């Protein structure tokens, strides 16, 4: 029996977070070894892209889960305000 779609996505996010940690470890190692700044910046940029991508995926899942708010009796305005608060918190 295979994993559900939700479980599979969760496992993928866990692996992605592990790769992100490894990318930041490579940045750290580059600094310790006094590597060329351009190479460290490239590694840091790749890590930043990975973090942003994971954050976008998590935000997408949270937004798609919002119909539970409607089922809980929240008004459209309350749901929209909750989404806006979520985006302000994590995007700026």
C-alpha cells in the first residue's frame, strides 16, 4: 500500500528541508575554508531559493486548507483577513 498524496508531499518537504540544511552547511564550510566570496554567494543564493520555494509550498498548502474556516462558520471577510495576515507574516 502506497503513501497518500498528503503523506508523500510531507515526506518530500522533510527531504527538502534536509537538503536546505545541507546547503547552509556548505555555506558555513565555505566560510570556514575561506573560499572565494563568489562561490559562497552562489551557495547562499541557492539555499535562499530553496528556502523560498519550501515556504511557498507550505503557504500554498495552508491557503488550500482554508475551506475549513468556512466550514467553521467564518465569514468571507474573516477568511480573507486571515489569509492577508498569513501573507503579511511570512512574506512581508
